[in-house]
């Protein structure tokens, strides 16, 4: 294990709202320009957008994806093959909020 490993969090949200043997549910809030920090997903997950906003993906190597315009109620589902390490960045002018549901294997 190199030092880099300990900088990657398994916490994919701001606050854990619920967990059982099948799911983990997180509340994620980011102020404008704020990022989650690098975190890892080992399981498929989905998120539900609360309020309109703009989200940008930042990969582990620092490269930025396109800014995505997201609307209240949008749902995004992600299949995770192995693991997915990234950050989420609030690229908008207001507070970003979504609910993340991790589906445990």
C-alpha cells in the first residue's frame, strides 16, 4: 500500500443517512467551487439531484470532465466495474445537493 491510498475516502457523501445490508444512503452538499475530495465507489450507485445545479467530475489524475447541467429530480445511475475513484465538484453558483444511494454487492 502506498501513501496515496489513505487519501482516498470510502465516504461518498457529506452525511450517512441510512445503511442496512443492501444499501447505503448519503446526503451530499457542496458549496460553489467546493469538491468532495477523492473517494472510491466499489458498488453500483445512483444519485437523485435536489435543486438545480452544475456538477463536474474530476478524475484521480486531476482531469476535469464537462460541466453537467442538472435539474431538480434528475436521477443518474452508475455501473461500477471494479472501482471508480473520482471527485465531484460544484461548478455552479448555488449550493449543490444530491442523495447518493450505494447498492451493496
